[in-house]
C-alpha cells in the first residue's frame, strides 16, 4: 500500500473514531509502523497473526462486527475488486 494511501486510510479511520485532527498524524505513523512490521511475511504468517490478534481483540471486547464493517467501508475504496473480495472473506472469517 502506498504511503499516501496509508495516510488517507488513517485520516478516514481517525475521523470516523472522532479523533481530533492534531492526533491524526499519530494514527498515520501507527499504520506505517504496522505495515513495516508485517512486510516480508508470508501469506500464511499474516493470516495466522491476523486470526490470533482478532481472537484476542474479540475476547477483550475491543473488536466488534460493527468495527470490522466500518473498517471495510473505509478501506474498500482504495482496494481493487479482488482485494475487496479477499478482505470481505477475511472479515467474514473473523466474525
């Protein structure tokens, strides 16, 4: 994902969460750090980590179906049709 796409996604996510504009740069940095952390991982490694983190977040109540749908809606415009289909499948698995 290009840097400007991460910035746009961070801004959309932060706005949707009601984050003040002065804190949006921190959200952008968080997403860039996360992207760097996962670069070079295999698809299997990424899927395992996604499912592990999702289970943790669901267990502690910080991940809901609504938040997944909101994420999908904010990210979908930046994705190709194939990426959107894949993301939809992932979200359905996580739910």
